[in-house]
């Protein structure tokens, strides 16, 4: 799972990319319209310069879109900001040249409503969800207005007035309107930057929630993860309900002896690899990882919601775990390492499903005699020499669809009366010879 910074960069990448595409669309459709509108007033050479500059900006946008693939999102975004400011400067120049062939007073450009167009460019840069971009564009647009103001002030023919009506109807320039343009750009730029910052924070919260949900998936099955993510207050309280569930236990044989031969780092690496393969088999069959108990794995089928095929899926997962172990042993044999054996048991019956603990510390689990019996059956794998045992209730659920045989058991530790158990032969052909009927050695 990528870290939060990487996810944020991915979102920003998409934002910059979308903003670049929007610019290309604007340049591709807006500039030709502007060109045609002013072509009657422009000379052929100026039209050529205008068209060439517009084409260059489109090419520049396409180049930035290509460079964006290198992962330098921030640099491309800032380069696009420079392009926006350059485009605005070009539009000002073209409007001036197309109105009276350059004889129009410079002060007239302060009366063309440039601030509205500039505000559009500022808003466009909010798409990338980085507040720096609209602020930088705002600074560039204010600089253009300052240049126009400086040119107007330097022109002795410029007439200034505080009468807005007179300025609108006549050649004079209204100081309040010019000041309003500056103030409007400053306000719009700051508001857009603030909105961009708020949106960026919301996006960051969403990324963190997404990462948290993904992290939950490392501890819980997808079903439980989604249930917890969408749960209301009623779910997040201690308590539970009774339902029939298939409980699976699996543990490594002679784990204690194996642990003595490995360094702590190698032991953790081995356990992580083994548990990853086993849990993948559980999840692939719709199971829920209840907990790790040292080297043992406890999984349930039928939580949080039951299904008619819970026992079937539990046994199918156990068979898949048998195959996953065989694959692991083939890799270990090729690497000159010893093979690993494990014992798996499945029992089906009523349990209490829900949260145990306190309001501050909850654990979603199953409790009841069914869990205890499943653990006891798992303990029988070693004395019986079998690697996959199921109870009578599981056999009854499966019917005759899975190859299995009765295993005589005289006594089950912790129970007054024995439980009929069966060894599952289905899928044993995918297991290495060392694991079909392994010599389990010491209990882990």
C-alpha cells in the first residue's frame, strides 16, 4: 500500500493532468475564436505572429502533458502557471493591437474587463489542488495589471476621474474601477487558494481513510473490513449474536524446533511468508481471519453474515492451504531448506459472533464450544498422522462431494465423549510427499 505522500502525489498528478487538458481545450477552441474576431483589424504579419504564438502555447501544453509522465508534477504545474501568465499577456497585447492598429490609448486596456478573464485563469489552477498555483497565477495577473497601470500613468494623454459613469461613457479611466479590478483579483485569488487548500485537506483526509481501510484489510477479511468501515455505533459496541459458523484452525508442526534454528529476523520473514500464503487461501474462499496465535491461524466462515456453503468454503480453503504449503515446500526444497508441515482442522456449529472487550479496546471474534472443539480437532492431527481433519458436523454439511475417511479417535483431550472426525483426502495429490502423512515431530 503506497504511503500517504505517494497517494497525495497521485491525486495531484491527476489534477495537474486535468488542468493541462483543460488549457489545451481552451487554447484549441478559444484562441481561434479570438483570432477570427480580431482578424479584420490585424495586419497579415501580426496575424501570423498571433497564430504562431497560439500554436506554440498549444505545443507547450502538450509538451508539459508529456513531461508530466516523468513524475515531476510540481515543476510541470509551475511551468503551466507561467504559460497561463504568458497567455494572458499575449491576449492583452492582441486586444490592444486589434483595436485601432495600436493607436488606442494604453489606458483603455484598463477598461476592458481583464479582471474577469484573469479570474478564470486563477480558478483553472485550482483543479490541481495545490494552493500555490492559483496564488502564483494571481501574482502574475496582478503584475500584468500593474504593467498596464504603469503604461497608462506614463502616458500624458491619460485622463483620470473618480466619476464611474463619466469614465464608462467617455475616454477617462475611473480610479475606483481600476482599484476594484486589483481588489477583485486579490480577493478571488485568495478565496480560490483557500478553497483549494480546503479541498486538498479533504482529499488528504480521504486518502488517509482509504489507507486506513486498506490497513484494516491486512488484519480482517474484506467482508469484516467493509463491515467495520461502514458500521454504525451499534456495531462498535461490545456484544454479539448467535449463529452457525465454520471454524478453521491451522498451525505449523515442530515450530519450536524450527524457531531454534532461525534468527529472529529470519523467523519473522518465514512466518510472514507462510501466513501470507495461508491467509490468501482463506480470503479467496470468503473466509475471515480471526486471529494469529503464534504460528497458528484461526479463521471463520460465516462471519459477519452466514451462507449456506460456509462449511464447503472452509474445507475448500483448507485444501487450498494444503496446496499453498506444497508450493512453499517446493521453493524451500529448491533453496536447500527443510520442508514444513502443518495440521488443519475444521468444525461447524453455533458460536457467538461479535465484539468482545471494552468500548476502548474491541476485538471482533467468535466464542463458544464450537471454537474449542475445532482447536481440539487440530490437536489430533499430530497423533493421527493426518494434515486435514474435519468433524462429523462438517462431513454432514459436505455430503459425499468431498473424498474423506473416518479416523478412529479413542479420546479427545478436554472432552468426556469423543467427537467423530474425518480425514480429507481431496486435494492431497497437490501436496508433496513429505506433507501427505508427515511426521509432525514436536508440537509447535
